[in-house]
């Protein structure tokens, strides 16, 4: 690792938590250059919902490359793009009664967010954007302006303007509906809050600490935005593509956002790809008004199309729901058994254990890595142990990972508590 430490910028982050050189990966497992194997409960921060190197995606990609399929086309038409659009419309949108136009911005999540914010401002003629406490939407300036994390925001180096933050669901306690505050601000001419162009929201705040918005809260937010002519943007970059069980995280609430941003697991294979889904009446871009060199990477279209095979029926959703119940029950039992003050929360296969003692999560993550499990932390103080196993993980591997977490938590707490039968 001397090469990295000598030459790579100090900005590197995850490698400090997981200090080894990875060489290969398959399914839920990663292998380093010394042959040590690690169970992956990180999944590339949600990029690898279907695990590492899924066979049918790899084969589709190899065949495309072998026949000299075109790699780069800017936003020109290609067979790969056409196949993806047709398949996504057929498998994802039509069965859900959704009608969206497709915009392919630059290939990362923050590119999608920037495009969404820009379009909302153009369509409404208003400047203000409302985000939520503890939100995370990316590291470019527009995305940072609607991100809550003070450390990340400070890195901008310039004022982040034309945005306001309001409390997310549960921010003021479980007995307070934070949308009372937001709606009161909207209707009161003395509040100082202008009617915004858009509201951007994550249904589950992943980086913010696995904060889960309730179905009722999301429905009310949709009602408020419709009532006041506010564009509703759902950022489904980390918790979309099946992470919460259904393909879109907002499906359970029965709402239809005006704009949806997708990236991370969209390509299914870890290849960069981002998509902005836009209600047709809002698609008011002039040609070339928002562009970029890598607007839809053809190899990523190929694997993304293959990934949609998982969504031909509800088998994956049912599998995720079953695994979700297993994880929730197991985490709740271990927290109770070990007597540690912590809250378990999550949906689908994104879970967080929020420790009252903020130092515990990082120590458990480190202890897990020593035992062969890659597991990150989240939250403003890194106080949340965050679980992101692949959706396709075998149940035996899922249980093995949970065993490692329990053993590691015991070690960190310094307790040798007999396991419950």
C-alpha cells in the first residue's frame, strides 16, 4: 500500500477503514492480493445491489465488447441506449403506471441531482430549493447546497445559497410531524421562506444515518408540493434499484414524484451510469442546454439492460423482504441481549444501528474488518453502523455476516455474554 500512500491524495477515505489491496470479487465476497476473503456488507455504498460480477451481466458485457460494440457516443443514438430505454419502460415504468422522459446526464449521482435542480429552477422560474436535515445528495456545489452534513458543506469553499433546510421525518422526535413546520412556513408571508422551485428528498437517508421516512409523511409531502406547485424530486440514487424491496423506494407510499434521480446500482455491474426521470410536461430543456461528455456510457447500458432481468417478476422483492425481516429481528435481538443503548432502523436491505455512544459504530466496523466483514458507518458523527449487503446475497452468507457483527460488538463492549438459544 506504500504506492497509494506515497502518490494518492490525502482525500482518500474508505481505504483508511479497509486497509488492504483488493484483487477480485464474486457475489457477496471480495478477495485481496494476499488471498484473504471478505464478506461484503458495503456493496460499493449501494452500487452493487446484485453483488460482484453477476454472470449474466458479465456475459452480456463481454459479448458486446467482443463484437466491437460502440463504447462512447455522447448523446447520439446507439443500439445499447435504445435497448435500455425500451426495456426500462417495459419492465419498470409501464407495470407501475409511470410515464417519464429519460435524461442521461454525466455518469454519477451528483450529476443527476445537479440536472434535476437546474431543470426545476428553469421550469418554475424560482430559485429556492428545499432540502432536509441530514440529507446527502452529492459533492458538487448544487448537491452540496441541499446536503445537511456540515463537514461536507464546508469543503465547498464558497457560500451555498438559494437553498433552505427543513426538518426530516423524526428529526424533532417521533411525536412531531415536521411537515407542520414546513407547511406553516410556506403559507405564512412572514416566515421568510419563499415558495421553492423544488423539494428534494431521500425516502431513506442513507449517508445521513439510515433515517427512514414514514409512508404517511411521504404522502403528505407529496400533497404539499402539489398544492403549492413545487417540483418534488426523489433522490433514489442509493436506496432505489430494489434496495428497499421494490424497484423505487417511493412505491410503498404510492406517490409519483415529478423527477427521480437514479445512479449507483442502475448499471447493475458497478459501471458509472446516471438517469434523471422527468414528467413529460417538465421536460423543457433546450437542445444542449445541459450536457456532458459521458452522457450514457454504452457498456453500462448493456449491463443495465441485463440487470432488468431481475425485475421481470416480484421474486427479488419477495426475497429482499424476507431477508429484511431476518436482519431486523437479528439486530434487535443482539442489541437487547448485549444491553447496549442503540436503535435499529431500516427498510429492505439497508439497516442502521444507531448507538447512543457514537464511538461504538466505528470500533465495531474495525472489529468486523479484522474478522473478514466489510461494513461502513454513517450519520453526522459516524454513530450508525450501516448494513448494505447485496440484494442477492445467500441467506447463509447473510447470517454469517450478522454473526460477525454480533461477535465484534461483544468484543468492543468487552462482554462475554452467553448467546441466547
